């Protein structure tokens, strides 16, 4: 795929792209799926022009016809093809390709696929199929962003998950007893206050957790949390909840959605909803104040030093201080909210990918259906980033709203509250 993308950079002119694409489509034998998908993605760069939309559809359809096996490229082709058909109002055609994707329950697009199949079923008047698909999504991903949107009128069913009493944890594994000695070692290392050694053993346990009991994984996640890790419990609990949704309770969800430094977040509630900031921090750093990314972003809100210096004279070490990082991160995010008219989802996309990319996507994919726009974002990381923070935001509100009152946090302003709650108001489907 990377080779195809580098190759296509030599086709900056739209007419060149059309010529190469038509030549490829006319060949009697199949071109590589990666090439067909790459050409279609390149054609999307010239949307919303109709001829490039039609060209992308032709290329994606040829990729589908030429696919001999499931691959990342063919999944991307079928996913984007189905969304282009939904965009053009052809749900019946879109469902043909969504069905092919729905057979892969572990695929990157599974929740989105079930959502759009349900959405199309409702548009086509098939309410029985819509309800079946809605329930399937609720079972497969009860905490997810698309599940929350699809069940917006029935949120009480999802909220009931966090009212459960805790299920008993399983301290030792029966399916993989060879892990039990390592669990014992972690327990002893925690008593001896040896976090580095405990972290090393926990990493070995995590690598071999597949096939273990979900309630045992719950215990391993708790051991990891006690050892000071934030990201590792997220990974472990996500699979445990997926395999046994009955493990979801108020207490286990508070491990999955920890809340640190909330007074500092609440101090800026007049600028941005503190739960929205907590949702962003969970995704950016997992509340690790000393987090450093490969590209140099620092601290809780993963601020680039150059971005911070445009707002205030600070050093890299300053950005590792939670109070400074939160203050500057919120100031930057507030600026993005203002730039995009208080639209939280667009501001989040810009926080991840930059405002110029978001401007380009708005131009490229004009639609009033907000969730369709978000799912058409071509950057996988940004597409998932916005959905995950939207999900986080919902659950932080549900889990900690009483704590918010107890701390006496300032009420968000009207504009901020509207921006923060855009997740359930902007989808055409949910109005």
C-alpha cells in the first residue's frame, strides 16, 4: 500500500489520474487490489466532483470483483464503496458490500458496518431487520460510539450496564494454569514495591492472555492498575468486556475510565467541558503525565512543544507538569472549537490531524449526516480517534457526574455545553 501511495504522488493532475485509472479498468486481467484501492482513494481527493466520485466507485467495485481473499485493501475498498453508495442515497447497493464486511467480526470496520446496515434497513423501511442489527451491535460492542448513536433513543439500556453489582473476579486461571505462578510473582512484587519488575512480568502475562477466562483478565487488569499502569488495563479490559459483557459494572468501568487531576480540569470548565477533556486525555496519554510520543508530543494532552510556545513561553519540562499541560492543551482545544463554530467532533479531528486536513475533508465530503462524514474521514487514526473520544465522553459523564457536583465544578457555558453534547445531536439519523 505504501508503494502505491508513493507512486500516486506522481499523479498530481486530475486528468493524469483519470487516464491511468481508465487504462487500468480496461485491462482484461485484474490489476492488484492494492493498486485499484489506491487509485480510488486518490480519486476521492478530488471530491465532491461527480466524475471522481463515479470513478472511485468503479475502481472500488473492480477491486471487489478481483479480490481472491480477504485483505486490508479489499476491506478498505468495500467499506469506502458502501459509504459512497450511502452518500449517493443507494442503501440497497451499499448493503451488498456491507454484508461482505460483516462476516469478519474481528475486522476494523465491524461496528461501523453493523451500524450502517441498521441505518440502511431503517431507511428502506425494514424495521424488523433494523432491530435485529441494533441488538447485534449492542451485544458485540455495548460501550462503543456507534452503539451509543444507534441506541440514542434507548440509552437507558446502555446506562443500566453501569448499575450492575460487581461480578466476582477470578484470581487464578483454570484454562492456562501456567500463568498462575507469574500472577503470584506480580502479587509478591507489588508487596515488595518493585513496580519495574512487576511491569515486566505483567507484560509477559498480557502476551499470553488469549483464551483465558474474562474474569481472570479482570484481575490481571486490576493488578496492572495497582502497579501504576493506565494503558495496559484499557487493553486487557476491552477484550474481557467484549468476551463477557456481564463483567461491565460501575466499578470495573471506573478502572476502564479512570479520572485523574479532575480539579485541574474543572478549573477550566468555563472553556471546555471537563469530561470532554478527560475523554481526550484518556485517548492521548492514558493520564500519564510524562508521556512522550514518537513525534515529540508531551504530557497529558500530548502537546507539541512548538504548538505550546505559540501560546506561552514554556520549556519541554514545563509541559510535563499536569497543570501547565492542561492549561495550554485546553487553550489550544478551545481555539479549535472556536475555529469550527463550537463543533466538538471537528475540533477533535483537528486536534489529531490538524485543522487544514479537516478543512479539506469538509470540502471533500459535503453531507448533513454527521456520522457519515466522520466515518468517511480517510485517516484511520483520526476516524477512530473521534469515535473513541465521543464514546469516552459519554461514559465519563455517566460515571462521574455525581463526583462533578461534589467537587463544585463550574457549569460549562451554553456554547461549550452545546459543543460537548454534539455527539448525539448532529447525526441526521438521530434527529
